C-alpha cells in the first residue's frame, strides 16, 4: 500500500510539471521577461523589521541565474524562452531594467 501511495505521489508531481495546451503569448512574455532579467545580473532583496513578540529581525536574499553565470545575452534568453513556450517568436520586445 505504501508503494502505491508513493508511486501515485510521484506521478502527480511529474504530471504537474507538464504544460498542457498552447501557452498564451502574453503570459509567456511575462514569464520570459523575469528569466531575462535574471540574465542581466544578480537579483536580491533585504528585509528589515521588528515585532513586539520577537524584536528586530532581518533577512538578505540573493539570486544568481545560470543564464547570468553563462554570460548569455538577456535578449537572446527572452527570445529563446518565448519560442520554447509558444513555438513562435515574441509578440513584443521585453521590458528589461536599464
């Protein structure tokens, strides 16, 4: 019984990663813009705050994409991503940081 539950769980995870049907070009552009922004350079966030229960707190988050480490051009990353998701070239240019 345990094996059956484990197998069903694994199958559900694998199927969840599969895309079904055509992808909306606008949605693909949004997703691919985020990927292209990651290729522009490291991303990050800093959180500072305080609470009455625990006092002051802070956090730092830094992200570096594989595209950035590989030195890929953000525009090429965007175009390749859109073509991979939709099968067609981008419908508009990406909105990237300056």
